[in-house]
C-alpha cells in the first residue's frame, strides 16, 4: 500500500501540483472554476473516484464539464453507482483532498482509506467522459492518471453528454444490464426505439408538426443530436443551430435563452415555429416560440414539468393503476406553475433547495416523481413498485384492452426517460411525445397557464458564504436584517415574490423576483440586488436595472 501511495503522491506533486492557496469547494455541480486552476483537482478526483469504486465495489463515473458556464471554465463531478450525484458525506472528503498541500497528499489519502474502511488494491473501475471544451482532453488525462496511480482501471469514453455518462454508469451497475447497455449505441437505441413506438404510424397529429429547430449551444448536445437523428429516422426532423461552429454557450444555449428571455443570437424565428435550446453538456432543455404578435415566449422547466405531469396523470388514471404522483420544484419555480399544479392538475407539490440532488432525492418518495428546475434540468423517476405494476398491467390479458394499451404506453415512456438524471435529449423526446399525443402546438401548450413575469440577477460579493438561507432557500437568515429588507421591498409590488441564495460555484448571490408586470419584476429584482450589495459586502459594479 505504501508504494502505491508514494507513487501517487510523487506523480501528483510533480505533474499535477497544487499551485495556489485558493480554496475550491465541491458544490451541487462538483468543482467548477477556470480551467487552468483545475489540473491538480482533476488528478486528485481520479484518485478519489478509484477509492469510491473500491468502497462501493461498483463503477464510478467522472464527468469533466462546466455545463452552461463560459468556455474558459471547466469542472468535474463524480457519479455514484446508480447514476446519482456523489453522496453528500463524500463532498467534504472531495473538498479536503482537492485543497490539501502537495506534501500532505499521501497522508490525506491514507486518512480517507482508513476512515472509510477501504481496501487499497481492490478492483476499481472508473468511467470518464468530457465535454467539448478545449481544456477537457488535458483535464481528462489528469483524471485518468489519478485513477491509474492507485491501480484503478479506466474506461475513457471521450466526448459525452453528462447524462450519457450517468446512463452508462447505471447500466453497468444494474444486474443483468436491465437498465440498458453501457455504451452510446445502447443509449441511442433505447431512446429512439421507444420514441418511435410511441409515435406510431403518423409523425404529425392535429396542430403538432414533427419538425423542430434546435439550438445546440455549440456543445456536445449538438454532436449527439446528429447521431440520435440517424436512429430516429423520419419520426422527428431536427434543424440544428449553434452546432459547433461558435464558442460554447456564447449567445446561445438554454441558460442564455432562459435568463435573457430571447432566442439565441444566430437563430431567426418565424411566428409559431417550435424551437428548443440545450445547454453546454446537454442536461438542460427549454422550449420557445414567437406568438402571433411576434413576442418571444419561453416554455422553461416549469412548463415542461406541468406538461409531463399532466400527461402522466392522464395515463395513470386511464390505466386504472393505483399510483401516487408528485412534482418536486425549487424556489425558482414560477408561482403560477405551482398554483396550476395544485389547483388544476391536482398533483402534490414539494419544494426543496436548489440542486439536482435535493430534487432527485425527494422525487424518490413518490411512485412517480416528476422534477424539473425552472432552468430546464429534470426528469421523471418511477419507483420499483410502479415499474413492476406498469410492466404487469402491460401484459395482463384479464384487464380491459384500453387499460392494457395505456399501460403499454406508460411502459414505453419509461424507456424514453433517462431516469438517472436530467437529460436534455431524453427530455426533448418526452416533450415531443406528449405534444404529439395531445396534438398541440407550442401556443396550445403555453396556454395552459400564464407565467408571472420574472427576472433573475446576480450580485458579486466578497464571500458568498455570508448568505445563509432556510425554508428551501426561500428566506435568508444571514446577514442579519437582510430578509426583513427583502420582505419590505417585496410588499411594494403586486404579486411580488423574491428570494436570494448563494451560488454553489462562484462568489455571487443569485436573485429571483416575480411580479404582475415585467417592469415591476425588473424593479423588484434590482432593488433586492442593491440591498444585497449593501448588506452582503458587494464587490465590483453596483447592480443596474435590467434592460
């Protein structure tokens, strides 16, 4: 054991040394910062992934990506055996290992092994994937070197979407590969075959037309969509913009469209044209269109959640199955969507802190758990009980034929959905399936309820940790007096709601506001941002009123 750790420390010190005293934290998105600051972190996360694999006796995933961030950034996150985010107790271990001094690397590795009762030398297998950033190949090699330095084995998949890596890890660790084959062909075949079976003979239905305009964020999603199209055949025609000829996430992508509430810079829309955007690593999806007056209309994660939940509730009812369904949201969910889910759909709503791990965990409490963040990241989870009931009903000849047909449809839907994590390509096929079934255009989907106008802003601060929150991040408890000031500002606006939360990846405070008009939402967000700048040690440019 000593020789292995000595060699690992030597390689980590000589080839991937920690060069600065800057503290980096493992947050909801793993580690994320400027690419040039990450080499030592990547090496050490390779070591940690191998240790985690030894502990769990399962494949662990490592994804190199900074998702919707600008191209100079990068990041890394570990994927646990069932495709879930790294266990919370290991986030602190990851942070400690990433930040120890070079000379303390070996002793820290020893501590991790001893404290977690890990037998060094036990078989370890790590799957590695990366996005399309220029820095990703070098950083992926650092991860690989870290894994191999402690005698772990690596399967390097090269360029993948983040959800694909989650899918592969889950497939490999599921008995008899029951979830699918852990490779790209298995991924594409599973999604496409179920989608085509659900679509049936006619690609169009009612107001639904099977052509879609897609913004690929100049990232991996555009590359993978081109491959998926080959499997889909004529069932869905996709025209891809921002397909890789520009900078990643620059003036395009789901985050750009969601936050600025306008189409990607390179896309010229016609009235009624159905369009969607992915983010840089293809785990977020939003839809949008121009209405008859030429006004931009966004259908974000809230709209996707309500569309999917409404369709699933219809199928469950028609199948005669006794399954309880819930929809999980964060504080970013538009107030109108929550009201619609409760009062119109009659589906239970749960609110959790921002972060996929919180949404995913809460969704597991339902037979069918739907979760989507407003940013377009989400999926549907079917419990083992629900899966068994649906599977049995789909082949139960004693049931009425219409109930069996509906159960078969539910069973196929489970194969369209990547239940391991939010997956923009999988979610796109799910949305297209529901719109086709209802025969809806985007305008008809959008008409279900009207979002309250809203605005997001961010405030640069010296230390984001001065902001402490409670009540699923909807109220601030630190610094003193800030929540009282926010409440006072909110009270001035009709249908006003606002909250502030620290970013999980950078020293900024994120502000969300909604009100009866866009002008009031903008004013509310601006006034709250100014108060945060004043009371939370703001730095840099004073927040200005959104354009």
